[in-house]
DNA sequence: TATTCCATGTAAGACGTTACATGATTGA
DNA sequence: TCAATCATGTAACGTCTTACATGGAATA
C-alpha cells in the first residue's frame, strides 16, 4: 500500500509529472528506498486519482504520445501527512545473499568469493552515485532548510546502506580468503 | 522463489524438523534475512516435497497433534548448491520510513523525532539479541570451521544492518533536534 | 537500418498478507 | 480459568513480476 505514498511523496517533493517521469525518478533516486515497475506505477496513479489524492491533466503533444500530468491534491497531502504520523514497522528483509551465505559451505570457496566481490562492486557503484549527489546537492549541511534536511537524510540513509554492505562484503571476503 | 531456498538452507544447517519448528526458526534468527508466515512455510514445504527436494515422515504423537518431520534430500542439496552458484542481485528495498522521511516536513518536528526514536529502539533491541548470539556462539573467530564461518558471517550481517540503522537514526535525530 | 526514447497499457501468474479454523494440553 | 503452546491447514485478497503490445520520433 505504500507505493501510493511513495508516489505522493515524489509528486510533493519533486513536483507534478507524468507516469513516465515517475518511472524515471524511481529508477534513479527513489529506488534506493522503493522499487516499482512501470506497470505498477501507471496502475497506482489511476487508483490514486480515483481516491482524489492526485489530479491529472492530459497534455497533448505533437510528434510523441500524449501524456498525463499528475499533481498531488490537498486531500492527497492530508492523506500523506496522516500516513506519516502512523507508526510503522521496519520492512521485512528478504535477502538472497544471506541465504546463500548460510549454506555457502556447499560450494567452492572461490565461487563464494567471486559472488561476494561482484556484490561489493554493485554496492560500491551505487555508493559512488549517492556520494556524488550528496556532494553536489548538499555542500553545506549546516545551512539546510527544514525540507532540505529531510531530502539530505534520505540520501544519507542510502549512503550508509550501501557503505554498510561494502563493509560486510570486505569482512566476508577477508574471512573466507584465509582458507 | 527463494523462500524455498531459505527452507532448504535451514534444514541443511540446523537439521531436519517440522514446519512448526521452521516457523520458530524463522521467527527467531532467520527473520534477519527472510521473513515468512506459517501459511507460506507449510505450503512451500508441501511444494518442496513434490519437487523431491525434501522428504517428510509423519511422527505420531500422543497428547498433541502429529507432526511432519522434513529433511533435505540429496537432490535438494544439489538444487540448493546450484542456486547458490547462480549470481543474484541485491534485494529490492521498500522502506516505509524512507518515504516518510522524504515528506517528513509535512508533519510536526516532534512527531518525526518520536518516530525516529521509536525506530532506533527497535533496532537497538534487535542488535542486542544478535550481539548476544555472537558472544555466545562465536567467542573465538579465529578458530571457526568453514561451515561455522558462514553462520558467523550471517550473524555479522544482521549486526551490521541493525547497527547501521541505529547510527542513521542518531544522525537524523541530531539533525532534526537542531530546530 | 537498428536501436533507443517517449508514453501508456493488458493479462497471467507468482508471491505474500490477513482472516479464520481446529482441538487437546500445559502453564500462569 | 484464561491464555499460550503444539501443529497444521483453507480462503480471499492484495501486491509484484514477467511477458506481451503499440507506434511514431530521434539517434547511432
């Protein structure tokens, strides 16, 4: 149910846009916290409009398909604020690599080391992207407005998450390389 | 599809048991990496048996319901090993609190601080449990067998994950408390 | 000439959650 | 006596993934 809220938050923070643009936003930055396919996003936007939480306007275009521009409504903002005030529990974790790690002794050590190194690189790459965003958009942490602080904290969560994965991969590689 | 592999890994590492016991294992330790309800687990075990990856034996009991004791088969081990060797991608993240953080300026500062403190405590509690397991079961890291190293690394992942959440909560609380 | 971009959608199936159900036994 | 434990299940519903579809415009 929270895809709805992720969409509302994006429309609120980064402004009105089309479903297509939301797909890109999710692919780029929001995917740090919420993953969604275009099928899900388009469908959810239609549902949100039925609820009155977003409104849409069809923009006629020449040379390319028309698009629906979605905006969050006042009702949508109220709904989002109300949801934010509802206590939530940590997301359930379902991490393939941890299951593989539990039973990792079934396969050759080098195979596990390869997988861990591959995984470390994935997180290093994501980390580099996020750090660049941090450097460019938040050069002066002391001078942030309240709204900017929240964006900053979101990026910080992503940075910590990726850095933490890298650190664990390093630890695991070091321990298994002892063999 | 990886719930199947989580079940196989548990039966392999911690030995044969009933669905009921697997539910408990998932509630206690495995939930760090894989969450599952009893309905899912019972159903998946039946499916795994159809595939020939586990075998079951009905244990007649007096004074309490009969139980089905599940064991991983040789075929199941092969399948698990094969899956481990298949490269996998990081789990998609869907984290309510991050969406709330993005749009957190919609609600009073104290409300967000409360939610962050509540959240920090949840992770502190989980962290304490995991650290206790680490202390009791892995007192001497240098002397671990290959199989034990993998268990140790799983616990380490959980510890890092929870500690990382705590650290982020601290950072967020500090930044928002400035107001 | 082939691929990617723009922009949106349907449909089937897998996976997960929530609610409901049973019934004896053990412990507070 | 009330709740929790043991032990397993069905059913309805919601969410997510995967596959398939369209068709012009711009770019390599």
